[in-house]
């Protein structure tokens, strides 16, 4: 039952590929360089898995490993969207997501006699101005330099079944990191199909390191694009008494509307 949503979305994606009206063979799937501003908005669904660890006060209290199926059953709310704009060679890129996970099983490192549950709320936004580095019919590449902001609120409740005791630790993290990277798309011949790609790396306060990347396949239509990508976001953050090591990965289905 919990895999019904991914299967439904995958079916919608395939249906769009097979039956929707593509752009004409003369139309370019790459964004054209024009004087006036061009915009796009891309809501997407990310069937992500999560692995990582959360430490409180220099003590490693919990490890998280969630599959896409786990998240679909535990998630309370999620919102994900990309917005872009460009005029001539200049533009901007925004990728924002929010997730509210319900109670998920975790474990206490080195203690099999303890039970643990972790709840987490996550917000992440990447904001960057961009500049077109290469523009041709078959390929365009933009460079970007900007920032990624992460807000993570996690609570781990640890219980001792043998003594009917429990306690909890809460950690709220706010991390800003500078990022630099490349994004673009490669058109497959003269067809309406293309390969979207994105990669960035960065770092910032408290020895943080972050990276984001995706690669996939897409198809252009007269109203916009539909694409399926494999996406990964990694974040490591080590302030004085807390540590977050988080890896988010999985397939994403995106629909882009252009105006």
C-alpha cells in the first residue's frame, strides 16, 4: 500500500512521455537567450531515502536509515519546488524543500538494550544567481554561485524497557553554506528528449560541507517539461556540541511550467 504513490507517479510520468503532445521538431528544448525575462516553476516529488546520524552534546545517540517506503508511511507534510528566471545570460535559481517526519524508529549507538524514536522537521533552500557559460542547440551550461540554508529540528526519545524509563534530546540546527556549481541540459539529437544535470559543492560555518547533484532524462512539450532524475543531497555539520551527518537520495519526478 505504501508504494502506491510512487507507482502512480511513475505511471503518470510514462503516460506523459507516451501520449502528450511534444514540441515541434524545429523548436529548441534549450532555454533561449532573450532580452526579456523568462521564468519557470518546477514542483517535484522526491521519493527519497535518508541515512545519517545525529549527535547531542558530543554523544552519538541516534542513527537514521529510512527507505522511500518508510518516509511515505511516516511523513506528515512535504513541499518541494524549483524556480528559475533568466534574461540574456543572467538568471537565478531557487530550490526549496520542507519535510515533516513523524515518529521513526532509530537506534542508540552501541546499546541494543535501548529503544529510540526520532522525529524531525527539515527545511532546505538553495538560492543562487547564475550566468550562462555555454549556449548551443545541443547543450547549454550555467554556472552558479550562491548559498544553501538548512534548518533541522530533531528530537530523539530514548527508552529503557527493562526499567520503564525514558528521556529525550532535542537539537535545532541552522546552517548556511556557500555553494558553487554547474547546471544545464544536453539535448538528444533533434528530438524533444534531453538530459538535465546539476552539481554543486560548498561549505561554511562550523566546518560544514554540502553537495547536491542530479542527473536524469526529460521530454519537452509545448507547455514545459517532464523529467525523471536521480537526486542526492549531502550535508555534514559539526558545531561545538552537536553533529549532523545526513545523506538524502532517491528518484524525483518533476513537471516544469514555463512562462
